[in-house]
């Protein structure tokens, strides 16, 4: 654990303000759920809560199945980072934060599909080999939980029919959203 040197007092309602610099660095937005942990030494730890993160094993299996059956590179993200992927480089995607472009797609709550001739969007800020082909936000009980993303290699385009790719990604997002609800 890293000390920040920032000290805050608890107000009369038991609240503590998380400094803006930390919220920005950790990508904590108003309304984001935080999970609270304690230990025997008196430490209180706040961690961004990710409902899709609890399904990371299932999301990994789903990504692996899509990759094998459809030959698609797949990433499953929560609202701030990649939590599962298949057909992609571990170095570029394992536990990486998502790009601001992917954040915008997630916030849109609608499907995104790359059109030929348009700018190629990256899923993570430092990704070099792939771009977002199709992305569908995962919505659970009306809340955005993350996103399912299919990616293409930078020098090519998807080999799947666009309607089929959209349906596959939408089905994966819908399934994972239902898994969070149950």
C-alpha cells in the first residue's frame, strides 16, 4: 500500500472526502460503488466495486469460447479496466485500464461498430496491434457494468458478417448482464 500524505477528517455524518486527484487517478466518478475492507491493524481500504469483476472466471470462459468458435479477439471490461480477454496479448490487455474512447462507448449505452474509413479506436491506451471492431455495454438492472468488445488486427477488418458480429457481441453482453443480476 502506498501512502499519499493526504489526511482527511470524518465529518459529523461519518463521511470522508476522497481528494479530487485520487478520484481522477483511480477513475472514481460520482455514483461509483466502492467496496470497503478492514484488517486487524486498523486499516480501512476502499476499492472500486466491479460487479462484472466478480464474474471474471465466467467472463474469461465466455471470451475463450467466442475466440475458439468465431475466431474473434474478445475483451470483457468493467467500467475502468479489462477483466477478461482471449486472442489478445497479455502484455497489452491483462489488467489494463480502458481507453477514453471505450469509456465513451460504454457511457453511450448502445452498440458501437467500426465503419470502414473511420478512425480506429483502441480498447486500452497503449494497445498497438488491435482496434475496436464492435462493442456493446453490459447493462445489469439498468446500471452500466462494463462492455464486451470484439477487436480486429490493425491491418485488417473483421471476417464476420457485420450483423452476425453485432449479434454475437450483444448476446455476450446480455448474457453477462443477466449473470450479474442472478
